[in-house]
């Protein structure tokens, strides 16, 4: 028998019991669809995490001031001002791996337009802040160095604040908002950022020059920065070097002895992002492994049904051998049946997995990233499962004695 004849006979045998053939492939369908769906959703979750951290800034380090100790209880980092404006200047000028460094000082207050008001975050920044955060303006202009030097009363509004004060389609550039009874001119609207990693709305913010913030919104601490310093490394490869340079510089400027504890803290968001992505990858791998187990269970189902089929068709096998079929022809027929069941189960599993991944990802608001290599591996593995678990029944059929097979009742 040639390959085409073997395939035709195998398909004919499978179609005799359509429901049994479908139920046999069901384990493979579920296994493959679970693998495809879990990997696609996992890759989408990783992309979502990467996107969320990217929205916080590129190659970002956050420098926090020290902690307080009162009555034996220690406060968190940032509770005791230890970073100075001179520290900020030194970081900009002396750390070769640092591209930008900018202060961020914050407070909460109401922004009031002509007929609306909205409680939001008021943030004092410098022009470098927007470069660090990769945050352009969608209309108008941003804060400039002249605004810093002149402590001008200008603001850049986040999109959420624009929606609340003026409406979703409004352009407030040139309008005036009042914050703590001081009038500020709107010079720009920041592009929409969306949610942060922690789930807060990054667009619910009003930006102004930090000297203006210290003079009008919240008094300063003289030489100390009442907030944090945001640092951007020159490249992703230089983040660790930038962190070491900033640490060494601040320890030297703050006269911290060797072995002494830092009076500041540096948070590397790239390391946090990598840790989050590794965690998602681990969970995805675990779920995919569980799904592969269901594939093996499907393979056992194929072997079970094929053994039943061999028993049911013993007389048929005997007749084939009596009229000239060789053992390898019988072996090939049953192997092709097992391979066909697993292969079509794999294809159906891919389609079901892609459908399920899109539905689940749409429910959670995640992107779906389909990896072609995973699809190929899943279908190939399902075919391999069919061959491996179909081999024993096929060998059992091929080894039947024609005379005994013809006598079988």
C-alpha cells in the first residue's frame, strides 16, 4: 500500500465512529488550546507590565531622601529631608552615566476654572522631568527653563484635569485656572498617559515650575528638596552604572563613613519591571506546563481508544493480512489513524486557544501576543503525542497472527 492508500483507509476507519473519534481528540484539543491561550495571555500580560513601567519613564532611577526615627519607630524613606538642591546640581554635572535629573515636589489642591473645580495633584517640576518621563505635550507648549528662572505662574494640565474642568474635547491653552487663590495661565496639555503600575491615573495632575510651586503652593525647606529626584541614565545598559555613581556621589556629599547606612534610597524601576516580567513568565510557564499535562492525558486517551479499535477490528486485520497486507502496512495504518486524531486535534486546539485568548484578554483589557513558534511547537507536540501513544496499539495490531485473527470472535 502506498502512503495515499494508507491515509485513505485510516480516514475511512475514523469516520466510521465519528463521535468516538471526536471524543478521542477532545483531550488533545483542550491541551493545545490551553497552551496557546495561556502563553498568548501571558505574553500580553508581560507587554502590559512593560508598557506600564515604560510610561513611568525611560531608564529611570528614583532617589528618595532619608527616614526618621522617633520613639524607637522608624519612618519610611522620604520622611526626613536629606537631599539638597546642591545634590541635584552635582548629580547633573558629575555623574557621566546620568542624562537627566529633575526634582519632583507634590501636593494636593483644587484647580478651579470659570465654572468647574477639581481636586488633583499639583506637581512642581523642571523641563527635564518631561524628558525623563517621555511625556510630550499634545497641545500648547511645555515648561521651559525661563519659566524655572522666572518662577512664572504657568501650568501644564493632565488630560483628566482638562476633561473635568473644560470637557473632553476642549483646548484650554490660554485659559486661566486658580490654585490656592493664585491665577495660573494654562500653556499646554500633556499627552494622555493612562494608569500607572499601581493603578493610579497619571493624567490627573497639574504641572508647574518647581520654584513657583515652592513659592505659591507649598513652602520649601530652604536648601532641602521636599520631594524626590528623578534620574534618567544615558542608556538601558548604563542604569546600574548610573545608580552606582549617584550612590557614591551622595555618600561622599553627605559624609557617610564606610560601612554607615545611607541617608537616602535609590529605586531602580528597570529592576522592578524585570522582576515583574519574570514573575509573569514564571506563572505563564507553570500554566503552560499544566496544559501540557492535559495533552499527555489526551495522548493516553488516544492509546486507550486505539487499543479498543485494534480489539474490535481483529478479524478485519486478519483478512487484510490473509490477502497480502504486510505487518508494516497494518502498523502504518494504525499510526496514521493516531497521528490524524492528534494532528486535527492540535489544529482545532490552536483555533480554540486563539479564540479563548482573545475573549479573556478582552475581558481583562490586556493585549494578546500570539507567538508563532508556540503554535508550531504545540501542534508538533500534539502530533508527537499521537505517534508515541499510538505506537503500542499499532505494534500490537501488526504482530497479530493472521489465523488467530481470523478465528477471533
